[in-house]
């Protein structure tokens, strides 16, 4: 569908837009969005954009070791240049965190301001990608409504991936997410059951700490493709901690550098 909307003009070359949805926070939606983006750059060799629309709890920059980065305006007012997450320039990222002065700043906005920000994320960022993966906040919020409104002219290439944990409490929330996607007419690519059992780092065993299989049976019930189970993996937690330590070291070095420059100027 052709459209004159700024969002359509900016994104009409993007072949696929994937919304990552979850009913609850903390089920691993941002982790899945990040891993989908990383694996799409390697397995399909395509250029990927990762947009973090979790305005009140952005975690994508931390997961990619990009904390403290900021975006800048491109030449000739062509919009914000997203942050590159790799040397090759195959993964570019945009998040509210790149616009905040401090990562501890809180975003306390009403719906219209959130809607305007999301429009800017879609229309004013120089996206140069084949696939755009969008990490959304949990539930069905102002952000979801803004996304569906602004992306309506690109409806032919939008799909959703649903993330849940196996427990019943997350499953009842995810049911609402499925219903949201269906109501607004976004086809669901499939459902991922995250934190499904515990992958022991010392042996190949996977222990079912909580229940398991709830996501799989929900997918069957709802006639959604089950994309698979991801166990709780201590290595993932360690990798994120390592990134945090590297990030802190980088910030310390930058601070020391800045202090050195100031002393030189005195
Ligand atoms: P959400 O986006 O749904 O709020 P996150 O992706 O931020 O959830 O994950 C919440 C926390 O759980 C993060 O610290 C993340 O590293 C951790 N986590 C997510 N999935 C896994 C997993 N499969 N194994 C281990 N830790 C995980």
C-alpha cells in the first residue's frame, strides 16, 4: 500500500518488521529481540535494525554493551544516525537510552509524548536495514497502539513473535498479547518459551526448575507455530555481566582521558 506518511517513506525499503511481544516484563523479551537481531545478521547476512521501544525500561543498549552511547543528527537534517553495534555496520540500534543524559534518568511521559517519540523513532532515524526488529514494552500499552497506528501503511510486512515463560501466570498475560495482535491484524510468526528449564553448565542436563511446556501447549491451543524452548542459561547471565564490566572499564578509561585533557588545558 503506497502512502505519503513519513514513516512509510522512511521504511518502505525494509522487507520485514518484527514486533517482539510479551504479556509480562522479565520473561526475556529484550534478550530474545537481541538474539534474533544478532542471529539475523549472521545467518541471513542481512542488515538488521533493532529498535527499543521500551521507553520506561530500555535494556537493549546494556545487552549489547552500548550503554553511554548517544545518537547524533546526520548531515543535511537527514535524521538521527542509529548506533552501530558491530564493526561491519550490519546491526544498528536505536533506544531512548541513547537520548537520556544519564542511564538512571526516568522517562515519565503521558501517552501523547510517547506516541510522538515512537513516530520519531520510525520516521526520523536513518534506518538502513532489510529487517527491523522492535522490542516492545510488556502488555498492551500506549507504545503498542502508537506502533500499530504509525506502521499501518507497512502492514504487509509486519509480523509478531511472542515470548513467554512456561508458568501459568505469564501464560494468562500472553493470551492477551495474542488477542491484541489478532485484533490489530498483525500475523503471529510464532511463540518462544523462554526460561524453560535450567541448562546445567557442568553437564548436558536441563532441569525443570518451574513447570515446562506451558508455552508449547498454549501455542497448540491457539494454533500458533511453536518456535522452541530456551532454557535458563547461566552463560547468558555471565556474558551480560562481562559486558557490564567491560562497559564500566570503558567508561572509567574515557573519564580518565577527559580528566587528563582538562589537566593539560590548565
Ligand atoms: P524482558 O525484556 O521481558 O523484561 P529481559 O530480556 O530483560 O526481559 O530479561 C530479564 C532478565 O533475565 C535479564 O537479566 C536477562 O539477562 C535474563 N534472561 C532472559 N532470558 C534468559 C535465559 N534464557 N537464561 C538466563 N537469563 C535470561
